[in-house]
């Protein structure tokens, strides 16, 4: 029986491939989702891949994750990483393992991007590997879930 993992993507990630490709690369969010589906299958995971530009919708999805049978959450909160106490509170309350992922290395960017509210709720953080960071996140999640059995 495979484990379900919720992959959440925050604001502006729907613009990948056209938005600042020198920072975020040429991959689209659809490309990343397809790679996640392939990686998840090889790890005996099922993934539900979602994106929203709305903070409240992301909070709702996190709050519903446990009752919807998810075993863990991977989140790229985009700009909400640096601003959202609401996302932090929801992640802390959901009682699921969380991995934070970013396409760029947030520590090589503007100083305001160096602080993450999400990190306090995350078992791990992966940044700077582009779309491959999602694959690494899935591998990390598979390890966390296996260790908890």
C-alpha cells in the first residue's frame, strides 16, 4: 500500500518557465509535476500536486491533509515562505511530516528571502537544485515515512 504525499506550491509558481528563467529555470510547473509523478511511482508513493496563489486556500489544503489520508506534505510556499505565520501555524497543527523545497538557493538571494517561517515546521529544507529539488524532497519524504513505520 503506497503512502499519499501532498505537494503544495504557492504564489507565482504557475508562472514557471516564463517568470525569471535566469533564477527559476525553464521548467514549467507541469514539467515538475510530471517528474514528481514518475519519481513518486518509483518510491511507492502517490502524490497530489497542487498550486494556489491564495494563502487561505493553501491553509485549507494543509488543514484537510490529515483527514484526506495524506502521510506527509512537501511545500514550496513561494513568497509566503517569508511572510506567512498562517501557513506555519497550519503546518504545525497538521501533525504530518513536512519538507520545504525551493527552486533557487534562497540564501544567495535578497536578505528578506533568508528567513523562512515554514522551516520551523519542516523536518528538512531543500533549496537551490531547481526542479530536481522536488525529486530530492520525495526521496527524503519516502525515507521519513519508512522510518516512522
